[in-house]
């Protein structure tokens, strides 16, 4: 009787060549038995497992891993029809079966001491050579995280025999690992590799790894001749819309530009692709990378969460963190998560993504109490036992080295931190962004020895953005692409693709269906995106009498305020009527139109900035006395602007000089101003510095952006979110329509913007607020020191139990940083 492969005109030896590329000595040594008869069998053995591969007439392929007596046996079935019709698909299938076997997988991807490209990299390299042969001098390559973008760029640069190479990164933290990758490709040129960043400027090196923050400055970029580099690589090239990158493209004239990215969200924008002449030379996303066996498959469980999100503040983009904490940080939820973890996870190394620092700390504490070794890694993380340094990188190393099983994180591990042996992910926060969801998944998809897949446990409540999960998992036809099954006495909904398995509780599917009706309004015929519509609703509801920084509703001119304080200083017992008469004479003479007819109430601006006491009897403070030593003419602000800046930085919102809420509105519509813990001017600096790093020296905050995105901020942890919202607004093709909508819905008191120009570090022009160029370095340093205070928990914030802590600082003659240093 003929064998199956004779029937299909395929003999086993040729089949092996198709499946394993070649019968190399390295591969043949693992084959222990070949049977080619009525039943075709192939036995392979490695240190990791034994494989029994049988071939039949089915159309598909299946794999099952069995563990007996510490011996792993994997049975694999491959249909001959599949082999005959789609040999590539069979090869990818087998690669996925061997993905946890370091020996076989490395053979498949040609990994060894000598760096060789795998298939995807080979295709990209071929396309890069073709595009150069066709006369192109630039291209973009899009590869999912884990596919080896850096190695690809090094291999291509080596192929072109480039002498001088520049690799530009967006964040300093990945410079070292990038250099290490190049060392593997250029072992004979290790002495040519160097850094160009804030700390090191090794211009004599021929292969430079540079941070955009340093190289993007004109004085640094012009220290090289335009044709100095033969080959320039731009990492994370979706950032190239920033002017700092534009300077690189306009100045340098290399033989070739290569852009790399794993996140092509902005790659459909003409102003980015335009840098590369719209030449996307290769693309492989996460789904395709999993299918072809370059990343491990995932097993995703979507469990119903008990949290009711209907009463949690949502602003169109995300839920309010403080309000979220009140609902997430409860014992019932903690126990439910622990129960699922113990049932499903076992000893897998795990990352848990949390909603806040408090949430991460609580999760770590609860897991440790349950006997599970866990840590919390975030911006305020302190050292562990045996780890004296408070640097979070040491905590990451602690986790990487296997000294604990679970790391609970907050807005970290999205990019730049690779721990391949992580094999479980906990999604403990609402999914509010498809991009972040995919990035979080990517933290567990890297290949590692003995890692068959990554387990994902997602706890899903009735939050507005839950349907983004379906998009992030790339489930075709959304909720209707799921298959209903009945298992273990309950209904489940599943989806299977290339070894990836998705399982939802039926209650979660009900949430998806409900959200389609409630939140997914048809806006395809409208020019304004849904998220901006929801944000406008948020503004309309909460900014009528709440949610904005205040400076008082009276006179906004410090010059006139100081004239009034001088009158009080010279006349301690003056009555309000006489005060108004005296100040109005000065106003009419020196400051026409800037009236103080509200009397003592018109000094609110000086009260909140600490130039006069807030309580009666009104009394000038030491800061005002210092101004008087400098000048008797308050009309020239430049003379005393340094003192003015010092006090403006100490304005805290909320503090007791403000009213805590508007008593004329219903309590159900009222937000206590006491929820605010933000120093507005330090927050403005922080946002501007972040924009500066992304957009260069021309970065600014417009009046509209200030009033719409900054002036409703409650805490300093929101700065990154505000920056991203500003950038999203600026990138929206219908931003003019968006602005028109949001301006009609925003009811904040806009007068805080009117005092920003009194700060010596800031200037205002037709575009908005910006940092004066001569003060950028100083402001950057102030922001850094301020953040250190804030995240260490040592920053003075107003508390009703100890109001004097804040007021003593406000009425001192020290700036906010010096005061804290003195108190320390």
C-alpha cells in the first residue's frame, strides 16, 4: 500500500526539506525515528521535549502537549492536504509548535553565535535593496515588537557597507540596548560605536547612537556636516512629526534614511510618511508575527468584573483616577482576582497592569499576604529589602532576575522594557486605548525558552470603552465573531486563531452588546470624532461651577493690587470706603480702566499668591515688603518679577483661601475643590517641557488648550495625559471643528490664563504660552526637583488638619524648592 506521501507525490525526505528548510547536521541529530508507510511518523527529541509528528489526510494541523513524569511529549498532527496546498502555512504551524524549544526554534530562525536574518528580516532586507536599486534614498519598516527592528537596521547598514551610521532614539533608556544589538552585528567594529546624548558626545566614533533630545538641537546637529553620515536610522519613527525630527531630515543628506516603528498608529498621516516619500518597504504586525511563529500565541480570558462604572467620572478619554480608586480598591475585587490567579496562573512570571500607584501598592500587598511574592513598580517605588537604591530600574532587575513572581505596574513596561520570560499578564484597569492594550499584550508575547504561550487575565466591567478590547484582539466582526459554547455548566464565548484562544464570560459579551447600543453612536457621517463629543459633554457638565483653576473674579493686575496693599500698609486701620477712594485715584491716574471698585475683595489675586494675609485685619507679608525694598513704582513689573514668580509658583489649588465649592448648585452636581492637589505653574512647566522634548523650542500651549485641557487638572500625575490630549487635538484633521465644539461646552473661569505672563519664565504671544528660551534649562531642572518632591511624598499639600504647613510656606520669602530644602 502506498504511503500518504506517495499518494500526494511527496516523499518524506522532500517533506522534511520543505518543513525544515534543509537536513542540516544540527537538525538531523534531533530526529530519532522516521516511519514512511501506511502511517507516516516522525519522532524528534531535544533536551526540552519529545515530539511525535504524524501525517494524515486531514486538512488542518493540531498540537497537544502532555507532561508525564517530568517528560514533555508533544503530539503533532499535520494533514497531507494542507501540506500539498499551503506549505508555508505548515512551516509556520510547526514553528509555533517548537516555539518554546530553544534548540529547535533557534534552528528554525537560524539563530546562533553569528547573527543571521530570519525570514521576515530577509524579506525586509530584499525589499530595502530593491528600493535602493530603484533610486529611493529612504524607507519605513514596520515590525511588531519582538521581530528585531534594531538587528534589521544593523544588518541593512552592514549590507550597504556604510562607514558612518547614525541611530536616533526617542528615549535615552534604550540607547545602551541598541548599541549592544549593533555590537552583535558589527563585532569587528566595537571600537567604532559610541553615544551622543546629554552625558556623552563621542563625535570621533563612526557609529553613533543619539537621543533626539540632544541631537535635535541646532548647535549639536550643525556640529556635523550634512553629508557626514552614510546611513541614518530613526527609531520609533511615528514621532517624526515633531519639528526636532524635521530638522534632522532637512539638515542631513545621507545615502539612506531608514525609519523603524512597531506602532504605526500615526503612519497614515501624510506629514510623517512624507519624510520617507510614502515608501513603506516592509510591514508585519502583531497578528501576522504570531501566525508565523515569531511571537508566542496568547490565551486570553475575559472575566466579568464586579465593579459598576456607571457612577465613575469619565471625561470622554478616561476615567478619573481618584474616583476609580474608590471603586477598585475593595476587598471583594481583590479576593476575586486572587482566586482566578491561583486557579489559572500557577508559577508563571506575571505583570499586572494597574490603574494608579495606590492600586499597584494595594495589589502587591494583597498578593504578598496570600503567599505570592509580588512587588509594585512605579514612579514612587522605594527600594526592596537588599536593594538600597530607589531607582525603579533596580526593581525591574529584581523582577527580571526572578526574585519575585509578580510585578504590579502603573503606566510602565509599555515600551522599552523587555522581559521575555513573562508568561502571564493581568489587566486590572479599564481598557481606554486600543494602542495601550496592544502594547500591554506585547509585554508577554516575546519568545523565551520553555514558554509555550502567554496567559492574559482581563477583568472587564461595564465601562464605556470596553469594546476596544475586541479591536485590540483583532476579532473579526467584533462581538458577532465570537462562537458560543457551553462548558462546565456555563455559557462562554470563544475565538480561535493560529493557536491564540480568546474566552469571554457571557456577562462580558452582554457588556459589549450593551455598549454598542448605548455608546457606539453612528458618527461616520460626522467630522468630529466620538471621543471629542464625549469630552465636550464632560466639560459641559462639570465646568459650569466646578473643575477649574481659579485666581479670583476681581482685579487681575498685580500692579494695581500692589498699589492697594501699599495703601493698607501706610494706613493699617483704613476703612473700605476710604480705601476705594484712594485706590481709584491712583487707578485713574496710572492705570485707567483697571478699577478696584470692589474694595478689599479686589485683592484676591494678592491673597492667593501670598502678598497679603487672607484674614482680617489685612496685613502685607514679607514678600510684599521685599518688593517695596526694590521699588516704589509698581508699574514696572520687570523690577520685581523674580519675587512675583517665586510667589506664583507657590499657588496651590486647592487651598483655604479659595472657597471649597459653589453652594448655589446641587450637591449631586458638585465636585469639591478639595480634590485638587496641583501647583498650577509647576504643572504648566511640566507640560511645556514634555512638549518641548517632542516638538522642539517652538512648543507652546494655546489659550484654548490651556483652558480646555490644563485648567481642569487635579493632580500632577496627569501631565502626560494632558500632553497626549493636546497632541491628539493638534493631529486631528478636523481640529477647527473640534475646537468650536469644545469652546461652546466649556464654562470654566478663564481668568487664570490672564496672570501667566507675570511669571518670568513664561511668555505669551499669539500662539500661546511658552518657556522663554533663556530659561529652558533652569525650568527643566525645577520640574525635575519638583517631581522628586512630589513622588517622594515630601511635597507640602494643604490639609485641613495642618493648614499652617502650607500657609507658612506661602507667606515665607523662600521659593517652593528652597523652602522644602530648608525644612528637610
